[in-house]
């Protein structure tokens, strides 16, 4: 398996050439977003996430990209998001949190900056936040019961669920017109201050996700119970929030 790049910029020219060769004039833009575009990038551990914008005719011809997508996956490049410009503009109302997080940290690799003009209605963000938080809480409760109380399985559930909350915390800060800091830890702390929830619980969960903690089995179970409690408190706050 090919090694992941130490710096994402190392692959910009190569990945641009690959997709230009496939899509030619139908290629509008290639954008790197997420941790690969910021200080959270860890070579070999972080995925490299690309948004590839195509023309309406280009989006109908994805078959030639199959081999290229497969080859880049071996270098920690996630399957790109392929969109048209019209889909992108329409989806900002349906998925404002995803595009808000995308726009917060990105680099234009090639072509147009298709994210620059995106704007987000706070009402759409609040509705999606409530839907996402309530869905996450149901998932945590059912997932906890499925673990049978096993600390190992609870650790796995925390690792699988936590990353999504950082994106949601970014949206929470946006709703309160708060500055959104760089780094997961800083985002968690800032959101905890702005919405009066126990950020320390989420920081402990982050230690568990990164496998840097020394919590006992009993402590892991107690942390998870607190985790569910704080998510429930956030659900209540979002439900009554005016924007």
C-alpha cells in the first residue's frame, strides 16, 4: 500500500492531473476540506477529503473515475464527493451543517472556489441541529444497550460517535455568532462555554477515542452515562432556542 502524504499539498498536482485527464472541460473544481486542510491532519490516520465539482454532463460519466478513486483510497484519500454546481447550491439549505464545516476549513486545489458564495440560514441550521442531536442520542442509548455493559464495546461506541459532535459544536457556535477556533479540543471547550454543558465529558471521550486514556472499566461506563446526559441537555437547549 502506498504511503499517505506527510503534507496533503504533495499530491495536489498528481490528483489534479488524474481528474483532468478523466473529466477534461467537465471538471469545474477540486477542493480539499476537513482535517487535511488544517492543523488536525495526521499522516496515515486522517482521511483526505475532496469535493469535486463537475458540469451536468460530467456528473453522468463517473465510470471512468472508478479505477482512479480506488487507487487513491490506498493512499488515505477518501472517496470524493462528486457534485454539480446546482446540487451544491441547492444542498446548502438541506445540509447546512455539513457545508458550514466544509467551508470553515478548505483549500482550493484546482479551478473555481465554489464554496465561497455559500450562505447559511440560522433557522435551517437550528432545525438540522435538533434532528441530528436527537438522532445521536437515540443511537447512543440503543448502542449502549447493545454493548451489554462491556467497557471495550463502550469504548468502540464512543470512538465511532464522537467525531460527529465536533461538527455539531461548530454549528452551535455559528448560531451564537461565536468565533470558531481551530482544533477539536478548542471547539469542544468553546461550545461548552457558549451552551453551558460539561465539555470535560467530551474531552474525556476524545481521550478514549484517541486511546490515550487510562480510565478503568467502571470509569468508562460512568463517562458514557455522562456523555448521554450532556447530549440530552443539548437537545433540550436547541429545542427552545430562538434564532
